[in-house]
């Protein structure tokens, strides 16, 4: 028996040595075959460059490395080589001028086995399925009002519900983000499913919470380690929680789709899901059963639209209110402009052109909030020579959006909250090329027009009705602008007071 145990241990030792030798040889061969590949810090076997980065704020570590290695450089996150693109000109050149070469999406390892859900839909999918789903989504979302008056009316209706929630706090401190999240989520739900949900709906609240939780988990160090060493960290608690959240939200979405399917009228579609089901039925009636229009694709696309249309916009609005409380003089200027131009009536999208300062504040909030500092991971579709460097097909690429929004060659005061970045000397609003909160190129956010409309209407309507201040005993300077750790940057947990402004009434 002892001989068998000794023999087994010997086999294990030999196997581990072989694996280690293979890794060392792999690193050696990579170092010998540079072919003008992007520069970067020397990696260690197994660890890569993990000792040189902070996984809690990977974006900051990469910014620091870009100062040493330039706008195109590489790092090893564990065994995986990743190319980083830094600075406005480099990011734009890659995503816009070389859109095809940098236009694929890298699927994270931590989501690979969630029913293959990430391979469908429009966020992480690639190839013809992605093209078809993106085209269909953009076309039908426009039909159901995205970026148009129909969506504007839905948003204004939802704003009234949100104002009622804020008023119930009677000027006392509360977590504004927890109230904003369901309100913003309801906008995309009304477009996707054809109806909104009550804030008291427990299943709806859980769906919003799970989606928000997954944004946080996806950026946690433990889940990032799963992506680097899936065979070691696959049972990490955060990763298992991520999987449960995905499974539960998919289960709920399937239930919603099932209810809509039971009452489907192809002549009168209520939302995106109805439109998808009607098209699916049309194809099947024509004898086409093998298409991209299957339930798994619908579930993932609906999940993608919900996640993309909820957390990012609500986080930006939360940042906006926090910044107004932090800088009351800027809040005063916004409210003065609103009072002078709009008065007490409901703000409409068409008012934006007459509210240049307010528009500048919203844009500067997006720039400073920097919701997606790394963007979603891209992948090269083919070998490409970019800015003189050779990048292999299939290489993971991070367009460092935070480097765009803090590019010292593009912004006068990149590290300050300064609405003048978007105003000319005459006080008129100006667009800035180095403004990419929705990314750019083939993978730019398909819901940009809806998000822009939501941000404008929610922000102006809330500022029209309330003054936002720190809790009693807290000074403006004490309000913390440090973001929470996550895949996207949300404000750290905080409370504000929403104090009603006298004389403001909605018509």
C-alpha cells in the first residue's frame, strides 16, 4: 500500500514539474518571438504581472504603466497576455479606424459555463449571430421609441413616480441610488416587455439587485482571478454567486417571455420581446427552423438590454446628484438656468439646446464618473500591425477609456469637475471628440440615444424639484467621491437630502 502511495506521489511530482517546464518554455519562446510586439513589464512565470497591478483598481495601475510603456503596451494577467490601448488618439484609431481588426469581443472565463448565455445576445457574442441580433435590436428598439418622443413620454411618466419616492423622505437623508435604480430599469423594461413594474414588485426588485450585484462581482479581485486561473478559482464564492444571479435572472426573464408568448398578437406588438417572437413565428411558418431567432438568444438579448440599460444610467445619475451636493455653486447655476429657460413646466428633450450649462454639467458628470474605465474587453479578429506593433489574432485588448477621459492633451483640467470643458467662451455648449462614455466603433453602446435622453430628463427634472445637500452635520468637502470596487464605477454608499424647492410645480 505504501509503495502505491509513493508511486502516486512520484507521478504527481513529475506531472507538476512537466507543467511548470511547459509554462517556463512558453514564456521563454514568447520572449524570443517579439516581432515588434507591444512593450511591457517583464512577466513572471505563472503570475505574469500580477505583482505590478492592483486588481481592486486595475484601471489606475494600467494608467501608471502607460506612462512608462506608452499608449500601446502589454501586460500578463496571470498567463493571459493583454494589450492595453491608452489615450484618446490611440483608442479612437483602434476602435474607429481599425474597427474590424479590434471589433471582436472577448468572453470572460468566469461566464463561460453559464448556459453559454454570454455567447448569445449582443454584448459578448461574435460573428453572424451578433450582427443579426444587434441589427434587429437597433431596428426594433427604435420602433418602440428609443431616442424618440414615445420613449420621452415613458421617461417623463417614470420621473413622476420617482419624484413621489423622493418626496416621501421629506428632506431627510436617504440612499438616492436605491430609488433611482428601479426607476431607470423601468424605462428599458417598458421598451423590452411593453410595460413597467411597480417598485414594490419583489421579483422586479430582485432582478434589479442581482444585475447590479453582478456588475460589482465582475470587477472583484476574486472573479478576475477566475478569469486568469479558471482551473484553480472556479469554485470561488463570488464566482458562484455570479452564476446564481445569472441563472435566477434568466429564469425570471423566461417567465416574463412565457407570459407575453401566451398573449402574443403579431399584429400588435407591445415591445421588443413581442417583435422577436413575431419574427420567430414568421420564420417558422416559412419553414425556417434553424435561425438565430431562438429562445436562448431572446433571453440573453433581453438580459443584455436590461443590464446595459439599467445600472450604467442609474450609476451616472447617482454620481450627478452626489456631485451637485458636493459643488452647490454648480447646482445653483443649473437651477438658475432651468428656472430662467423652462420655469415650472416639465422639461422636454427639445429644451436641451437652450440649456447649455446644464447640458455641460451632465456631460462633465459622465466624463468624471467614468463608469466603464476599462471598457468591455475586445479581441483582435486577425493579426494586425498597429502603430508599428504586431498584435496576434485572438489577443484580448482593453481600450482604457479612463485614459481618454483624463487625457491631459485633450482636457484643460482632466482631474477636476469642470463643466467649462463643454462650453465655449460665449457659454455655448460644445462637443468634445475625446468624450467616449459609450465607447466607439462597432461595439459602441446600442442604447446611447436612450441613455442620453434618460440622463437629461431625469437629471433636469430632479434638479427642478429638489436641492440636493449632504446629511446634517456633513460638509460638502466631506462627501466622498471614491468609487466602489466593481466592473463599473459606482459611488460609494452614501446618503443625501432631497429638499423640495418652493414654487416648483409640474404642469
